[in-house]
C-alpha cells in the first residue's frame, strides 16, 4: 500500500504483488480514485492514471472468500478491471517474534501469569508495535478496567520520543502513569507489561477477548484463534478495518470506530470491555469461532477456497518458468 514503486520490480520479475490490508480497502481506494474530482476553475481531473495496481501481474491478498465475500464478488464485474486477485489467507505466523525479541522475559512472565487464569477469563489489550497512549488515556483505561472487573493483560508501550523512533516499553510503569497503588491492587486480576508476543497470547486458552487497534494482521490472528475483538483504531486504514469487523461482519464490538480523535473515557472502556467479554450471552464468541473454523476450512487441501487460490497462483508462476 505504501510501496507502489515496487510494482515495477514485480513486473520485471513477472510476479504478482502482495497487498497487506483487507481487500475491501483496496477496492475503496480504486473506487474513490476512479471518480472525477471537480476543482473550481479547472477541468475535471481523473486520478485513475495514478492507480498502479492495475498494472500488476496479479495481487495476492491475505484474506479468504468466506471472510470478504462481497468484496471478492465485486471483482467479477468489469468496473475495476483488475488483474487476477488471489485470496490465499489466512496466512498467520503462529510462532511470532518471541524467539528473537530482546525482551523475552516479559513475555514469559505474561504467559506464566495467563497459565494461572481460568479459560476465556482474560481481556487482552494491545495496540500493536507502533501503537502508544498518552498519560491521560492510560488513566481512563485504568479506571475503565477497574470498573469492568474482568481479569486483564495489558501490553503498554511508551510513545516515541522522536519522529525517528518507535514506541518502546516503559521503564517505570507505576511512578509515571498509574494512580498510587494501582499495580499492587490489581496483581490478582491483572498484569500490566511491556512487549509480549501477541500471537502467542491470543493462542492462550485464558484469553477471552482482545482490545485491538485493528491492524489487519492482528485481526487475522484473532480470527485464527477465535478471539473476539473490541475495536480501537489508531492510524492508517485501521478505522476501515474496524468498520468492516463491527458493522459488516458482526465479528467485533466497538469501543471506537474512528482513528485518533478525542480521549476515550473510562465509561466507554468499561462498556466496551463488558460487551466484549459478555458477548451477548456467547453469541459474539460463537460467530468468531464459526469464522475461525471457516478460515481453517479455506486452507483445506483441494477443496478449500484459499488452497484453490494458491494453486491458481502457483500454476501461473510455474507456467512462466
């Protein structure tokens, strides 16, 4: 999405490109830029010429037919005139980066804490490798979690200090952020930590819900393990991912639907966490589990939709050798 100049390289090699967001996001981009833009004093401008995806040999998308059926079906029309699209998902790294990450001790502590919790009892809060929260927002979440009363695992990152840095772990969590005594008072029901391997945590049987920034990889990991999401988008296309998960697919509940914006207050956090963990008497968990099963079936040899798409892709590549 951010590296369209690489399309020239892929075309030189006669291979498809990979689109790392949901297919719906690609279609929205194509549709919005294919419409004439009227600018006062200038003739209508058509931005279709800047869309480079149509010049590719094909587009590989980490999704599957059963997850985005409407988006995939819309490609059958002549409106977009795209090259072949190969939905080969879900492609999930089930091991994650824990083996090479420098802070493995924090991750191990979190897993050991989860091992002591009942099944499906913990809400996991994590906003991605680039997601961070300011002091005021942290305190609102703190209050919301206390009110909700559910066990929680919270992976919290410090905002980047410069534009060239990424968020990092806090050195002194309690002194800098939380009300006096919060960490000690919640040791039985919650754990605030730094970096953890998200995919490993989502795979743990103690996790019952996931408060997420709605990056596409995070969504796919949660679907893979049948964990419902409460949406809290922060940047890029995450608000569109959240909209798709809540309004179109019914696989998530909403804390926030738009990225950035005003402070999310404690009562919004409490409501979202309760709705996530209660899930309409289990209906939400059931729907996510059904989609998880469909994702596994899509990868089934010979008759899975993603297996067939991957087979089509391989046949195209092999025919060019």
